[in-house]
C-alpha cells in the first residue's frame, strides 16, 4: 500500500492525520505533501443554459448532427462540401454496410458550437443530396425530467385506472 492510500496515521503522540481520498489537507501538519483540493485544476465544459439549447444535449467533444436520407453512393467529400459552410467540422462519420460496401443511409457530423450545429440542421433539412432528401436533427437529446411533479404519480401501482373500482 502506498503512503497516499493510508487513511489514518498515528504518529505516536495521539495526533491522527487523515490522508487519501475523501480527506482534505488542512495544511496544519508540517511535512505533509498532499495537495489541497482547492489547488487542483479541472477542465470544464462550456456552460450552456438548458433554455439556449432546447432539447439538444452536447456530447463529450461537441455537438453532433444526425443526418438521415443519405444516398448509398454518397462520399465523405459530398457531405463535407454540404456541411462545411455552416462551421468547422470536427468529425464526420459515414457508416458503411459491410456486406455491400455502400453507405447505410445516415451520417454523423460534429461541430464545435451549438450555433453551428443548429444552423446546419435548419439550412440542410429538406434539401437534396444525390437526388435524396436529407433530414437532420441533434444526435443527443436531453431526457425528460423524471420524478413526481407536485402530485403523487401512482397510476398502475396497486390501483385500478377506473375511478369506480377499488
């Protein structure tokens, strides 16, 4: 066991030092080399209010647009040309059918910002690419809020749905 994994250290003088996960370094003990939790730097995602993005949810790296209706003979260059005008494309994935080698009919286009992805969806939905109409939407959406909303939601838990029977 390493020195950082020890939870309680009795120094013989009745003082118990606590180190490791879950314990904060108070800085009172001399010679303690543990880093104080407030000194740690963490990466943060850009803050986007739920009202700004509607139902859309950000993936770990960016905003992903799900494109359907992609022609089976479309290439990545065709999609790159169509979607590049709305912003810098971070990633473009065009899934191929293993058996036939043709495109499966959908693509994923990733943008850095919500505004670029939203503009791409609005301007590209309903347009044609290789004589097929494209449909676009966000790949990830926020789940609906769960839990009771001010009333007891007990439908289907021991009670009959009809009011006359108990």
